[in-house]
C-alpha cells in the first residue's frame, strides 16, 4: 500500500522540482504566482465565487488545488453567460462538469478562461479529469444552477456561493 502511495505522489513532487521553476521562467504577462494566490491579486479568498455583471452575466473565479476546488460549491443562474476564470495552486488539474461537454484544463501560473452557459436549473458534479496525485479521484465538488429569478441579487463587490442561496 505504501509503495502505491509513494508511486502516486511522484508526479506531484516532480512538479515542484522541475516544472514550477520552468513555468516561472517562461510565464508572461497576466500570469499569477501559484504560491501567492491567497495573499494578493484576483484569486484572494473574498474574490472567489460568483460575481454578477451589470448585464446579468456572471464571472466565476475558482482555484484548483490538491485535492479540492475552491469554492467547494458554485452557484450560478440559468440561461446567462458564465465567464469562468480558474487557476491552480499546485499541479495540473482539469475541471469538468459531469453531464456537460465542458472540460477546462487548469495550470499553475496561468489563468484558464472558459465561456459556459447552463440553460436549465440543476445540479452538476464537478470533477477533476487530469491525474494530479494521490487524492485525484476524490477531487470532487458541485455546481448548482438556479432559476435566474432565484439567484440572489448581489451588491457590488459581493460574491455568491451555495451558502447564500
Ligand atoms: Cu486534480 Cu486530478
């Protein structure tokens, strides 16, 4: 059992040793520091979750990390454009919503963007589809799509999540 665990951890440790310095070297403008996500910039904690635009569309900001997605449950209104912005705090992950074709690769040091739209209310399991280490298969969270009129009206600067529903 220990051997299996040790083998599973190799990709994760390898990333820290080799890939991260390389990424630092080559990353350009608009990049984010995976080690400072919680300290500064777009992905600080109170900026995560769903933000409502004046046109009714929403922007969702998330972090993928071993082995969870933050926030753990995303709330969005049905039938509006959803702009997803997500980055990784460590390894390479892939965010997918079961039952949809959406599959977003998430890399440390860069922001992955995707335009999503969920026509109908419902609940989707969000899963990681890129092997990212020992806890990969437990990297699960949720996306809740509510009717547009049930989505809370957010104040400027406020972020929505499943808890405020
Ligand atoms: Cu994250 Cu697999």
